[in-house]
C-alpha cells in the first residue's frame, strides 16, 4: 500500500492517468485543459515523475517535434482496472463526479470496462 501511496498520494497523478485512459488525452496542452485546473508547474512535475516511475512514456510527435505524446507503459496499463473502479465508485457516491453527466457512459463502463473511452 505504501508504494501505491508514494506514487498516487496526490490527486494529479490519478487524474492524468484517468485523462489518458478515459478521455484519450496525450499532450501537455490537453492535460492542461482538464476541468480540475492543474497548474503548469504541477503538471510538468507530475508528468516527469510518472515518466520517471515508469508509468508513462514520452515520445515526440511525428507531425510536430515541439509536441510530446504521453502514453501508458506496461506498468501504467496495469493501473487501468484500478482507475476504472475509482471512476465507477466516484460516479456512485460523488454528486459532483463529471461522469455522472453521462449515465450512458457509466452504464457502458459498468457493462464493459474494455470500452472505456468517452469518444
């Protein structure tokens, strides 16, 4: 448990992973636009930390070398079931959970967690 808390002891790490898994975000700019309002310095720090922990990998865009794409590594992919369970739990108990805005999405996620993208 301690290792998990060390990695995800702040709200931003799990939100970044959530945005990759559920929303399909891949770039710094896309993460920055999340409704939770992460500060630029915090986002840069968390992305670097998650990359250093082997949860994310970063690669330059083929179209725009100034832009990097972040993706989950195998270690990061192993977190998907945990993230999805947190999303479902939040949808059930948090009246402000953004996924509550889409009952169809929550129902689809509950039925088939392998088809999680909102898009």
